[in-house]
C-alpha cells in the first residue's frame, strides 16, 4: 500500500527542504560528516557488480573478452542508428538553451564562480579528455593511410590531398562537439538542480522534473548504480590504454630507442637489446603502472579539489600546450596553420552528413556474403563504425556521469551560456588544435616516407634511418633544371607501420637528435601521467558522491575504496587475455563503455527533456507545480494488470470519455489491433516472417495508445509531449492505459452538462 501511495504522490513540486532533509529521504548508513556515510543500496549493488566482474575476469580470462566483444557487436549492429542520431538531437537541445536561456545562473544571483577561468578550463579539460587524446594522437594519420578509412573515402575518387583533409576532419568529429555533448548535458542539469533548486549533487535528481518524488526511491538508486558502473568501466578504458602507452614509453627510455634502433643493453651484434633495467612491455608492468597511478590519484583526491585536482590539472594543460606549440614550430608551421584553417571550414560544411552517417551499406558486408553488399567491391568493409565512431560515442557517454557531475561541482555561479561555451565549444576547439597539429604533421611525414619509397615491407622500408640511401629518396629537380638525388633523411618514418603506442614517440624523433627525442619523450610521458591521474582522481571523487547520496564532500575512506576499485577493475580487464595476445585485453577494455553507454543513452534523452522543463520553469514560462497524471506511468493499478492481457477493455472506457461515442466501438478497434498482433506472433512459430508482421502491428497499436494518452492530456490540461506519450505506449502500454483509466473525467463531464443546460439551442 505504501508503494502504491508513493506512485500516486509522485508529481514534481516546488521543494523547500534543507540538505539534511533531502538526504533523510534516501537510504543511508553511517553519519554525515563522520568517517563513513553512503547509500547501502547504491554502494552495495554497484560494488557487488564491479567486484563480481573482477572475479569473473580473474576466472574467465579470455572468455570475458569474448563475451564483452560479443555484446559490443550486438550493440553496434542493432543500435548504430540510435548512437548516431541521438547526439545530433542533444546538440540541438544545447544550442537551443544556449540561445534562449543564456543568462540563467547555475546558482543564486549572488553566487560567484569559485575558480578563475583558466583554472576552470584546465580542470574541465583534463578531467574530460584524459589520456585518450594522447593514445589516439595519430588518428588522422591512421585515417589517411588506412584502406577505406574514413569510411566514404574512396581511393579511386578522391585524391591524396582531399583524403588528408578528410582524415583530419574525421578526427575532429570524434573529438569535437559531438564528443563533449554528454558531459555538458549532465553538468548543466546537475548544476541547475543542485545550485538553484537545493537538491544534493546526485545523478538521480537530474530526472526530478520528469519522475518527481520517485527519485528518492528505487528508480533513483538504479540511476546512481548505472552512473557508477559507467564511470568505473569508462575510466577503466582510460587506465588500460594509458597503462599500455606509459609502459611503452618507459621501455623506449630504458632501451634508448631512437629512429627504429635500440641503444642500451645490446649484445655484441646489437640485435638484441634488453635496456639498462630490462623493462618489458607486458601485463605485469602495465598492472604495476595502474597500481602506482591509482595510488597517485587517491593521494590527489584525498588532498582535495583545490590543492590536488586543480593543481595537477593546470600543470597537465600547460605542459600539453607547450608540447603542441613545440610541434607546431618544429614542423612546417605555415603548412599546419593552413591545414587547421582548411579543415575547420571542411568540418563545418560536412558535419551534417558525417554526424548522421551510419555505414548502413558497408555493414551489409562484401557482395559475396549475399546480403546486398557493394557489387563493385569499392568503399569500406564492415566493422569500421564499431571500431571507431561507435566506440568513441560509447566511451564519451560512459564518462558522462562523472565528468558532468565534476563540471557541475566546479561551475557554481556561472551562467548557463558561459557554462556551455566553456565546456562544449572551447574544449572542442582545443581538441581541434591538438589533433590537427599532430595529424597534419604526421600525415606530411608519412607522405614524405611514401614518396621516398618506404613501402612498409620491412624495417628498412619503414625507417629512413635503416633505409638504403642509394635507392630510397627523391630525384629533385633544382632551379637549374638538373635532377639531383636526395636520400631520405634519417628522421622520416612510415608511421602507419608502427605500433599504436610507438607512433607519437617516433614522431618526436623526427625533429632532432637522440637527446632531444629523449627530452620530448620524458615531457610527453609526464603529461600523459598527469592526465591519467587527473581523470582517475576526478572519477574517484565523483563516484563517492554518487554512493553518498550526493554529499559534495564524501568521507575520505570511501574515496580510497572507489579509487582502488577502479584500479582493480582495470587490472582485471587487462588480465582477461594471455600475454601472447594482449590485443584481446584491449578490445575487452574498449567494449565495456559501448555496452554501458546504451542504457545511458536513453537516460540522456530523459535528461534533455528535463533540461528543457527546468529552463522553462526557471525562466518563468512554466510553473513548477502543474497538473500531472494522478499516478506514475509505472504503477500498481488493477487496470494496469488487466491491460497486460486485455488492453482493449480500458482503452474502450477511456476512449469514450475522451472522444465521446460508444465505448464498444473503441474497444473493438483496439481489440482488433491487439488480436492481430497475437495471431501474427503465434504464426511466427511456423514462419519467422510473421514475427515482423507482429512487430509492425504492435507498433500501430502502441502508437494508438500513445495518441489516446495525448488526447487525455489535452482533455484534462495535463502537461507533457507527444514523444513521451508515444514512448509510454510503446514500452509501457499496460501501465500507460492504467494511468489513463485512473484519471477523473467527472469534472469535465459536469462542465459539459452545465453548458448544455445553460445553452440548449447550441447543443441542439
């Protein structure tokens, strides 16, 4: 009875509670301000699921990697269209509120920003981007060199210059506006609910404008658990990729690797070099690195937001700016500036196309598969979207809860428009500069190598330093018209033929001596570690906030627990493959965010709706307390239970109250759709084709229920929208019908009768 009552008293309202009163409405153990305080349901369930995965990873090994990749394949095959279209919708929503509600503050009118603009940007960028930008710094070069990548780059149609420009643009697409959307959407909504409405800083309250008081219960707990899982496994991806790259950097420094040669710890023939210390690229080293980095991150988060996280963020951003500017000035500066300008125009021009591109035709596979693949054999192969764009979108989305919450935490007192510009547009432009500088330089170097004759057939045809100078180079015609032989310089290298982790370091070797390359490698390594630590400490901090019901300064011991949990989960993923096949482990690491990003995608759609409602309410265009359905869409009404097998009964009753006429007619109409759906479903046992017909008829029925819900709202003056009505009919038809049946139409009917009595001639 208590549960049913809560479902009937669910509607959002103007809340005037203290923080303690909010927290008292949620489950908790411990005492606020003491050594421990958390929500046992959220922390317990999230902890069990994460540590259960850790145990499974330790026992299952490669089976874990296989299962996660199978789940990833299902997501990308079925939900590709949703991943691609959703981000465009979210971007439109953010652009709309940026224009319409620019001056609304995330806080009271008296609140001032807590951090300076430079510190603020450093913290949000280092938290949101982490080591991924360094690991994929060669993305533009990979797109340029790789066959059919980006997908619609046909080598037989586009020349090499156009392919280069397109490769840079595609990299910008992955690291630009469409990447940062999830962070901004979560951040601005939490900022509103926490600093303007007085709710705790918790993911559950982003849905308060939609599900109201139910955020304090089970639905809110589910949101928090999902947010913790997304955060922990999202950061695991970063930890896994970062550990591999840091491991490679240390091995290169230990062996003195420069332009394809090792220098230290070599045998007499110089063929086998073990280095000064004997470091190896293996799982043991990578796991130890994760332990060390996790310990540093825990130390940072224990020091606090201003002393630890802010300082490391500033240092990381300053160092990355120095490295990027160094590449800009060391390389062909004017060429790179021209590339950035040209690519920006191309990005703006082609963004509508690329942001909706799903690889629909390529995913049919080769023509020989018999599914309708390209008969001419041109274009790309299936799987590219899975490996690139969809992976990125899942990764960005999985980071949405923790980065968005962190952005909200540091954004009090800032205007909505300022927040969106600072956390969406500015970091996108810095990502453009970062990836554009590296991409332009690496593509130019690769083209040098290709034109010189470095065809990647072996090491001597990959590194200019190992090449036969008598045949690898150019016949350059001088001003006097005489051709002269120019051997390929030692620094030129075919970067595409190198391991992922080697590319950035061999790129740095292009510009100077061994000593110079060592210096730049050390600086880059420090920068990667700093980004590694700042993302991990921010994640630990935010996860503890989620587990502690939104308390902004949760107990230190819990920060340590969640920091350790992240590290152990990352180690479990790395150990899910044998030493001989480390790529399997990385694939497992990359698969988890895509899978977890799917349910969170639906949650982000709800947040878009909530953001529009909150902005309307805060601007005074919509009252906070307004008419809603008497019971929540998911309810315990008897009419809902009856509607599971026989939805047409109450559809008939509601139909006559809304539209008038005979209830039998409406009942027969809905019954015919329902019965046909059931019949088609049963016939599917004999012929699978009938299952598709059943699905089609169910959609017709569900949208009819959604249309009735829209009519009920219009009749009773209940706020809402047609999209929500359609989704209620599609995913929750019995409860949506029970919700409508619960409404009281008597007042409307009485008004109509009164009007008829007052003006009988009009009704006649």
